[in-house]
């Protein structure tokens, strides 16, 4: 909760465009550590939320989404770990838009410490209306004025297709076949 509030309470930082790279500094706290003495893998995903929030706030997109009664949700995410973050270690999260398809925006994250990549993630995010329903990326471009023509790398498209689940309007029976 402290990290979530700090995103909104941070001193005013320089403005970005939605296609710039955001960088947010952190430290690994004792509450982030698992029984093996390094940052718990689940904590990384929570911290990545702050990277996306920083990019939304600094680019002005947060206000545009609020005005349109639209909010982002994570549809798919994956992370690759390279090195462990230890207690009290300083690190940063770099966040940038990787491209768009008809339904989603792809966000790339890097967890960096001492100039070195410790982990990287790919997140596919959709947009929902508070009143219900989804918002296409074309409509998001119209609502926000963002250029949504940057295509998604082929490997990211394959990843999204390989891990897609059926629509919420369809059955998704767990049968472990």
C-alpha cells in the first residue's frame, strides 16, 4: 500500500510522452523477501504496476483515462528472472510501450540494478469501461490522442496467442488434458 500511495505523492517528476521510457527507483524491503532470502517473485509483478502507473501519470494518460471512465487491466504477463534482488538492494523499474494490436497495448519492463538487467517482463494490457465493456485500441487512440500505430513484435504476438484463454462469455473448463 505504501508503494501505491507513493506513486501519487512523489514530488512532481518531468513529463513524458506515452512512448518514452519511465524509470522508477525502489529498494528491496524485508517484507519483499521470501524464505530463500531474495525478493519474492510475486512482488516483482506488484512493483511493475508502479512502473506502468508512473508512465500513465507522467504522460497525462491517467487523467485522459479518468475523464473517459476507462481503466487498464492486465490480460497477460510473463517475467524472466536473471539475478536475485537481495534485502535492502536498490533497483529501478524501466517501463515502455512495446506496441499495440487491435485489442491491447504491450508494455515492456526491465528491473535494473547497478546498470544490469536482473529481470524483464512483458505485459499485455486491455482497457475496460467503468460502465462495462471493453475499449479497442483504435478507440483508445481517439480518446487519448495517442499514436497507436506501433506494431507488436512477432514474438510478443505469438506469446499472446499461445497463452490466450477463451473469452469470459465462453466456457473455460479446467480438465488438464
